[in-house]
C-alpha cells in the first residue's frame, strides 16, 4: 500500500484521468512527441551519461585514451585474479570444441546451433545456474518484422534511428533479416507466442517503433524463451555439458594469438580448472550490478561485466562503452523491489507517465534514453516527482487506464508478472498507478564484433549484451531479446566453422603479465581485482573486516581477492 502522504497526489491522478482517457481513445498522440532539438536538449541536460563525472579516459588496453563510463574504466584498470605462473596449462582439466561462457539465452543458442549444424560438442560454463541471466528477466517482448505491414527494412530504420545512427549497419542488417527466422526457430523449440483469434502472431508497439512489432508471451517473454532453450540444452547432455557455479575468470590464449579456452573458478570448492577449447564464445551479459552512478538496476545478480574485462585483458577492443541504458520505468516504490523492471509494454498498452499533479509531461513512447531523461528532468528540475520514504523519488505510471482502454481483466491477463509484482505489496495496478523512476537496464556497448560474432582475437566470439556496436548508443525495446537469439545462433554457426579448422598452439596466460605491466607503466594504483563475479552489498565496515581475514579460513571471493592482491609482486 502507498503511504498516506501520497493520497493527495493519487487523488489528482484520479481527477485528471477521464480527460486523459478521452485523449488516449483518439488516434493522435496523447502528448506531442519531441522534435530532434528537444530530444538533444533533454539528453544533454538530464541523461546520466552527460553528468560531469560520468566518463573518464581509460589508461590501459586496446581502448587506451578513449573516454569510457567511469565505472567501466575503473573495472578495466584492475588486477587479474591470477598470474601466468599460477596455472599449469600443460594438461588442461577439460577439452572441448566450443567453450561457451555464460548460460543465458545467447550461450544456449550458440551451443544448440554448434551441435545441430556442425555436430560439435560444447561446454557451457555459467557463474550461477543455467538461466540465471537477464534473458530470464525480460518481460515485454521481442521485436521481429513479421506482420504484413512491416519489413526487416522498416525494423532496420527504427533500430538505426533509435541508436542515433551510430549502430554498425552490418549488425543491424543481420539482426533484422534474421528476425523472422528466429521467431520460427523458437516456436519450433516450444515457445508459445501470444496469438490473435485467427492464429496469427500478436504484435504490440514499443518505444521508437514505427510498426507494431513486439511479439510476446504475456509479460513472461524472457522466462518462456529461457526455459525453452534450457530444456533443449538439457535434452542433449552427451553433446552439451553444463558447468554451473563455474564462472570463467580469465581467457586462455595460445602462442599464435588464438583464443584457446578459459580458466574457470568453482564457487563451490574454490578450485581453478582449465578448459582448452577450439573456439570460445563470450556470452556473459552486461554490467547492471555495477550500479553505475548509484542507480538501482533491473539486472540479475550476476551481471558484473566479467566478459568485458576478460576479453579486454586478452586484447579485444570495446565499442560504445561510454553509453549506458536506463530503463525509463523501474520501480521506485515499494522499496523492497526498487529498480525492478516495469515493462515498457505497459506504456505500449496505454499506461501514461504523470507528475505529482497527475499531469502528462512526455509522450509515453519516446525512445528509451529520451523518455528516461524526461522523467529525470521532471523530478530534478521541475519538482514534479513524488518522494518515497527512503529518499527515492518517482513519477506515476497510470496503469488503471489499460483496463479502461482494453476492457476489464486485460491487465491481469496480459501482464500477470506485473500484477503479481505489485499485489504482493498491496498495490492493485488495475486500480492504482505505479510509482516509477529510471533504473540501470542495459549495457549499450560492449566487445566489438562483426556480423559473424568475430572479435579482434581469432577464436574469440561474442554474442548478446556483452557485445557492442549493434545498438549504437541506445537500444530499443525488444531488440536485446532478438539480439541474443540472432547473434547467439550466429556465434554457434561461425565459432563452429572455426573450431572445425583451427590448429591450436601452446597454451598461455602471458597476456595477464603484460596487462599487469601496462597498469604499472601507466601508474595505475588500484585495489580492485576482477572479474567482480558477485556484487557486494555488505556495508563498508563489514567489508573491511572480511578483507582482514586473509588467512584462507573463510571461503569466499573477498579473501581470495585479497590474498592474490597481497601476493602480487610489489604489493
Ligand atoms: O528489451 C527490453 O529491454 C525489454 C523487453 C524490456 C521491457 O520493457 O519489457
């Protein structure tokens, strides 16, 4: 339930509703969409990427001297867990055709295609359980041009426009042209898309789309896709081995500069294991749990940018790592679920963002970065936000309009996840609006790839959120769900082709020593040891006491980090 002091503002929302409902029933936009100049102004004035300390130059690695998101630059200027002489590479613990790092949608797709198209074996190494990934958490849908009035070309133009014309065109072409085939691939595997009465696919609008193109499985789209892909992976234990709670901590190279596998770390036994692989696919997802600029996040617990840092140390270039996506509608209240996703499909179905006086202040379906910036402006500059008891702020998202527009029962039927997310806390979203604020949602950039998912390093492939270039500096809704399917499949295909012909040389971790030297030469002083693996929410005083336990008694990564740090030459 909302606290009593919000009643006055809630009353205003009710009072302005009949007029707004009337507007919503007309074909015209309920609020004027912004011009190009207005968009630029709101972005530069209010998007967190444009805050003074949001970016800084990174001092080491392939993107040296480029301005990156500050937290990303910090992440990259860090020490590795290991040195080359700490790991015996002569006799790897496991050997396979493909090593796939990450057990989300991209990783599962890659393993399945490598098996089905090439008859190759894979190991999927995943930090938590298979499916503990942002894939599982996506709600509103997947874009694909399947309706009679749509086409991959239209989809291409929308994605490029949304990305401010900075997307790598060949990647967008691959995404949009493969889209309809991915819909069929997933349906054949068992995904039950929402359908119309006549059996055709149901499509909805998302922000920045010129056609209804969002395919959904209610608001459990990601869960449906992830469970289907996992089932298919589990159906082939002879070909795809899944190692859970075994994150990769470093890539292994060979003496010819090929990527040749990775060092895994068992979260259970704290042992390291080496995997030799003919090709390696990084499918580790993004970095939401770095809580960039202190924002709450929609992301799953393991999203700590591990793939970025491993690939970067090995020499792979990153692209657009100065650009962060804040989903316009994360939960602001109840605070127990602060940051959780409120799907964009709620606005697609008619939900309206309102200030504390119950007034519309932005067109509900602007591209994400614009919509998020407008909400921040309304709270920060215009004082139009509603404060929460813990010091957050939010604006209303008027969800009761949805049943009024589409008929009683529509919200519960089409948004069961959303309904349940709030009713647990006594908020019935068919009767009361939700209080929302932008939440850190997506890593727009990542490891640079081409349309074959290849990186600068032979044998290293990347798919899904860990990759960069596809979305430019702003991704549109539903294009990440398509992304991990299209490029997960492509990674399986091309990494498979490569695995069939490569002859690996002598395995090596020499790049870790070179990187350490580069840090020293650049004068970088840091305590940070990465990959982060798991975010720590312990308060500072507790963290200090944890780090003092350097005698190896306490299982856990903080001790290990500290021990390795202390053993570092010159530490
Ligand atoms: O693409 C996404 O981020 C997505 C589908 C999120 C949502 O609003 O539901």
